[in-house]
C-alpha cells in the first residue's frame, strides 16, 4: 500500500515540508561520506528558507495551546484512556515551555553563522559548491566524519523543541482521521459540500495499481483524478476503477 498525504491549507503544508526535510537530514547526517553530509546541509538550508518565510514559532505555540484545551475537555469521556491522555498532555506542556524558551526566530543560530551563510549563498548556483569555489567547505568535507557529526549535532539541537512541537501537531492530526473505503469510477472521484471538510487528506492505494492521484480542493468541492504513473501518459485519466481508502484529518 502507498499512502499519499495532501494538505488542505498552507500551515499543514509547511509542517509536512519541515517533517520531510528533517527526516532527510536525519538519514544523511548519520552517514559518514562527504556527499551524504552535503545532502544533509542542503536540506538544512531549505529548512532555513521555510522558517524565514513563516512565523513557525508563534503558529506552533498557538496550536499547542489549542490542542491542550481540546484534550483537557476529554477527561470526562469514559471512552478515553486517562493514561494515554495524560502522556499527550504532558508532552504538549513540556514542548510548550521549551518553545517559549527559544530565543529569537527559529533557525536564528544558523543565520548568525557566517561560515554556513557563505556556503548557503553558493548553493543556489548550479555547481557553485565545487572545491575551487569554497575551499574552506572542501576542507570541512574532508575532515574526519566524527567532526562533521559533532557540527551537525550542534546545528540541529536548537531545533529539537520545534521538531517536538510539529511532531505532536502532525501526530494528533493523523490520529484524528475518519477513514472510508471509496471508488473512483474511471479514475475520477468527487465530493461536494461540507462532508469533506478537513485540514489534510490521506489516500491509501494498492501499490500494484499503475496510477497516482491528483488532488484539487476548495470550499465547494473535492476532486481526485487518477492518472497513469508513466509520465508520458499523465495528461489523460486512468481508465480503470480505483478502490482506495480516504481519511479526512482535522485538528
């Protein structure tokens, strides 16, 4: 099965992008080769671009506070495990305090690092990080991997409260979903009205089906059009019926 997640607002789109980039950094920074560490640094610069355009800190604090209030109201619900509820609430409270203690904007510690910013300026130029362009970066890439691991740890540690915060938000979002089994007749599925209102959609499809979903949504309608997975045929709809699970996730 393949799960496709589709955000329906800009805030969730930003959180999913951050999650994806941090996962890439975790993967590449834990390796030892210079090429893998370069890939990790590129992802780190992309995180800086995202966090410079949005007030991630304020948005996450507001959402954590809102989720805490919602969860507190579930204490009287006999169908809710008090132990599980307390664990989530404790995580929210701890992360909220850590977020409040973060100085300045998210990623400010990296923007003040002249060494990193000099590399970041060259990253946008095709082939701009060659050894003859950035000899000091070439030197760093040839150091013992242990040294580079220590640098990555220093760069990433201040991000941990942010990672914890959006991790909680996305966890609650994914757990909130209600799932239905539906069919896209001749590759097309549509819903209208408020029945599809959600912050994110999750589509689970058999991986042996040679098609991918293209999703468009506004306040009036949801349209899912399946197209062949081969790029040369993407302009036309998949001709068969597609059975899949759709989950509407709301915060």
